[in-house]
C-alpha cells in the first residue's frame, strides 16, 4: 500500500468514526502533506506523515480561512475559471512554492496549494 493510499485510508477512517460518509477521496495536493476532499461528506482533510503532525496549526489555518470566507476549490474548479481562454505555458500550476525575489520558498510557504495560470482571449 502506498503512502497516499494509507493517508486516504486514515482520513476516511477518521471521517467514518465521526459518522461522516466518506466513500471516496479526491487528492487536491500532494507534497509534504496530503490535502484531500472527502466525498460525499464534502470535508477537507490534511494528512501529515508521522513526526510532521501540526494539527493545531492546520486547525487554526482552516478556521482563519473559514472566517475570511475563503473557498477551498479543487484543481478542476479552478480550471473552470479559464474556460474560453487559451491557457499559456506552463498552464495551471501550483504556485505556492514560487519564491519572491530575495526569499526562499520555505520562508514563505503557507502549507496550502495555490493555483495560478495565465489565460488569454483567443482571437
């Protein structure tokens, strides 16, 4: 069983223990932590490897996002914003690891996956 499969099994097991129906998991982001959308309960789950658990940080971050009214969207939903446009290279990509000039990616990492892309109107 792969690490991703074990993480999905752990997340769906925790959801089931809370009486949340989680028959499937959609991988939203896979890096040092796995971000999942559990369905049909429509729950966002983050799974960290042993020794890298930061549950308090994750809960605080999720609460701040909810309070700010920030939606969590899948890659497919973000791609929908580019419907009718020509997506320029490199296409829709995870920009959370991009570093601002003078900073490393690790210094500005939020632990979230942020998608970005450039689209143009086709003439």
